[in-house]
C-alpha cells in the first residue's frame, strides 16, 4: 500500500488493523524497510509497498529496522492499575518511545484491592502487553509486591527516561501519587512524567501539542524540547502563555520563542498569548485547539521536589494528557545552541 502525506490511516498487511496517521509503522517496498509514521511520509505511491504495525512486522520478519536519529525517550516505566487512564498511559508512552523503545509495565494491584474492587491481573497484563506490542515497543511485566505505592514507583523509576501514569482522578495510582504520599514520591523523582487521558474525538494522541511557556529562565529549553518532540511525532505545536502583572519583562523572551517555532516551520497556530491565570489559560487553550498533549515544566518550589501549583491544577483539571519535564532534565536533553540566558 502506498503512503501519501494527506493519508489519515492505512491497514496493517498482517493483522488487518487500521494504523492511524501518527501511529508508528513499518514500510516495506522498493526503497527497503524503514520505520515511520504516515505524518512523515510525503512521496508518491510505490507499487508493491506493504505497511505493518511494528509488532506485526517483528512477529513476521524478526528484528525491526534501524530507527535513524535517537528519539527523545528510550526507556519508560508505566504504572498500570486496570483503569482506562492507565491503558492510555501504555499507548501514549509507546507512542512517545517509538518503535525500538522499551517499556516496563508495572502492574499495581494493591490500590484497587484496597478499594474493594475485583482485579483480574492476568487480563490487565494481556491487554497492556497487546498495547505495547501494537506500538512496536518491547516490554517486560513487573507486579507490585504490595509495598507502599510511592516506594514501588520511586524504586522502579530509576534508570528510565519517562514515567507514565493515568491522569487523576481516573487512575487510582496517579491519584495516590497526588494525595497523601505525593510529596514523598515526587521529591525523589527527577524524570519526565506523563499523566495520560484517553484521546477523545477525531484527534489522535500527540497530533496537536501545546507547550506552556512562562517566559522564565529555562523556558527556552522547554520550547526546544517540545519542538523536538513534535518534530519526532509529526505533530502540530502551539506555544501558550498567560499574560500577568510580570509578563512585560518576559514578553521579549516569549516573542523570540514564537519566532523560533515559526522559523523551524512547526505546524499549527504559533501561539496563544492571553490574559488570565496560567492554569486556566492553558486548559482553555488546550480545549479550544483540541490538543491531546500539553508539555510543561515541573518547576520546583521552595527548595523541595513538590510540583508547582500550576502544573498540579493542569494535571488534575485539564482535559488532555500532560507531560511534565523537570528543569534539570531539560538541560540534559536540549543541546541546540543559541538558548537565551
């Protein structure tokens, strides 16, 4: 099957399932074998070309082909408790990893048992594994040994590039992290955290991203990071900034960030700059633009590892997935020269 840039979906040659525009796939044709997404493809049709889910290609032909440049994330930890949000976390973490990435699926059983809910761990493992395989990532399964949840997550997060959870309140696991033991868990974690909500409507995950810039020092690195992530996924990206009493001093930096995105040719409306509270502006913009992912910095407050109030409110009350990136991790992952001091 041939691929054109305007195509919204294709069909897997092996399983017959539909592959969305931003889902990872493997293309086999006269030009060889390569991994891509429909959003990246722009060449004319080629006779005899075949398209596969990465997992189906691996099952039929063995190892996946090389993925080219290094992706933003390579190793992710995903906490799964059987809720819809946690399954969305598996799908979305696999999408951010891309084919060839590795996902550790941590099945957390204690929370739902404590809530008096029946739990079919076998079904959870099977469904989570299927989602990871469909995303083209390898995975291993670990089961919560009934220790306190913050200890389990903190211990397993070591060595991973990303922690993915279902967004509260739909996920008991994420809700637990944001209440009671929140400070203990977050204080010990310095990796990006994805709080996932199922993508609704016609917009697939990460098809439209927002990056929330406050214009402070370090926000340049956040915009560079989000631009790289959007370019990797072939996504539209819009910068959002809430004008406040102190915004005048930051406006030059915000304008420069918007100009950088325009020069890079990133798809989407370049910016939403409006007066109002930061969290309300971000949430309203994400709903109006039908964004499926908001990228934010998880700024530290008062010298401890507690998430800033804006980040917390967007995670709790927003309508889409949120990716929180610690400032220290931004300095490690953004290497483009010219970042403003």
